[in-house]
C-alpha cells in the first residue's frame, strides 16, 4: 500500500509544483507579501494550481505510456512501468481536477476562468498540441505565463507590464531550453530515436533551437533590465520610510537594477546546463544544480530586501 501511495505521489510530480510559485510574483513585487488577505488568496491559488497541474500530469502519463516505455528515463515512471494501474490513474486525474476547480471557484470568477483556460491548455497539450512543432513550445510557455497572472486574478493587484514581458520571455526560454536539452539527451543514447520519445523533436534542428534559445535568453535579460529601470520604487520599507529617508539626493532611485547580475548569471548557467543535456526538467535543474540554486536564492533575497527593506 505504501509503495502504491508513493507511486501516486511520484506521478503527481510534486517537484514540478515549484513552477506554481510563480503565482506569488504579484504579491512579492507589489509589496503585498505581508498583506494577510492577499497572501492567503495567493496560497490557495498555489494549492489550486498544484492540484490542477498534477491532474494534467496523470493524463499526460496515461496518454504517453507507449512512448515513455521507450524513453531512457521515463520508462521508470509509475504508469509506464505498470506500478499504477490505468483505472486508478484516471480516477486520480479526475479527483485532483475536481478539488482544484472547487478551490478555484472560491477564489472568484476571474481566477476560475483563468484556471479553466489553464486546464484547457494542459489537456490540449497532452492530447494533441505536444505533437505539433513550435505549437508545443508556445503551449508550454502559455502554461508558465498563466501562473504569473493567476496571482493577479486571485489578489486583484497588478504587476508592471515590463515584469510581465520578462516573465513571458523567461517562460519561452525555459520551454525552448527543455526541448534543446531533450534533443541533446536523446542523441547521447544509441538506439533511441527522437521520434520514439517525442515526435516534435523531428521538427527541430540543433541550429533552430540554438537560435530560439539565444533569442529568448536575450529578451529575458532586456525586458527584466527595462523593468528594473522603469518601475517606480514603492514608497515604503522596513528600514527606510519614503523616498527622502534614504539617499535623498537620488530621486527616483533604481535599486532593483542591483539584481540584474543574478539574472545574467542565471541565464548563462542555465544555458550551460541545457547544452549538457541537463535542462529537460527546469525544476529538477533548479533544485539539483547548486550554483543555479544559490543564484535564485540570492536574487530572491535581494528583491525582498529592496522591495520591503528600502521600498525599491
């Protein structure tokens, strides 16, 4: 029984719940992290997206069972290996979907609509969109990006358009990097063909994915840099209150620009990992690569101190 429960949890992919932390983007960057009502709404939004995304992972593994059996790593997944019976897998998918939708209803009409659209994308991806080159990348990107705006729908607060564009560019960068790493990984195994594991890999050449990766790595940096320079600082902070309490001779200061080096290193490190075939699962890379993990932590601490310490 314990082995089956662990297999079900593994199929739900709790490591990938890390993606859903993106719903906290809104309260973090708008200075509302300590707003009890906004924080609770964000927390429930995170739970809802974890349940909804896990539902889609069950469906995806059910539909991919034949291909996963030919994959060097995915063949060990509980459904592909036969550890989780198909009837139980279907039941779990619909149970998680039902609970996720129930929470979404409680968070309001706007959030519910976004959650339903998220699930439409997820299921469409599992059934047929993942078999279409470029469309599969755009679908993954949209799913990443919707998590950011879910925070807006849940709380009613709004992020800068430049931060939204940076999030969109990052989502494209991660989705393309995922495909590039998959291609590198499959090429490293003799007798394993791309079409046997993911059909869309046949539609991507190394040069094309390299061009896409470079394009959106650049746009991620540029849009984030614009955000840090153009966003107006918040008129609050634990350490200093108001613009004139600290560095009064620097009106409209742009302390958020100090976080740009972390973004640069993060992009460069992730690209290095992509070309080593280690970027197939962004959340796995983030939690297993120490330099990248430390960079993300330092970036997060820096953002927190700037937004909540000196008011941006």
